[in-house]
C-alpha cells in the first residue's frame, strides 16, 4: 500500500521544497494550494494519507479552519502545522485544543521535517 502526505500550502515554492525534502522517504506527496484542493485529495486518498502538513496563513479558508475540518472529518490522520509566521499563542492553542502533532516554522530543516513526519505517521490511528 502506498503512503501519502498531503501538503497544503498556498506557495508553490514551499510545496516544492517539502517534496524535495521528503523525496527519499517512503511517502508520496500530494500537493494542494488551497483547503478545497486538500479536501478533495483527502476524499480520494483518505485511507492512504498518513500525515497532513498544513500552512496557517492562506487566502480563503485559513489553515486554522482547515485543521479544524481535517480533525473533524479525518480524526485518525495526524496534522503537522508549518508556518512562516511563528505565533507562540497559536502554537500553544493548536497543541492544547487539537490533535496537531507538531508545529514547525519555515524554512524547516530537512532532518526536522522528516523526523516530524515519521513520528506523526507512526502515531496514525488506523482503527478506533
């Protein structure tokens, strides 16, 4: 079975950088430039998506709203928040009130990203 990561970020360069950083892992990257695209990808690939990486600041549906949707509709799929605008209060709120497994800031080091993704994927709940 294939293992997928959904990368939701409105910046093509960021999605490309993440794809490059994770290219030698066991994961296939599915890219979305907005929350609606990510929702459509998840409806097609939900069973094989191990991790969702989500930006916070995006036009339209924000990352905060997207994370809430993912956790409501796909509660067994871990979410990693990746942001270029670190906000300690938001990070604490994410970690307390939700199942966000990690809060990373851009640009993220390859080793840190790979470790976060592997840890999140291992914690994915297949059945509840």
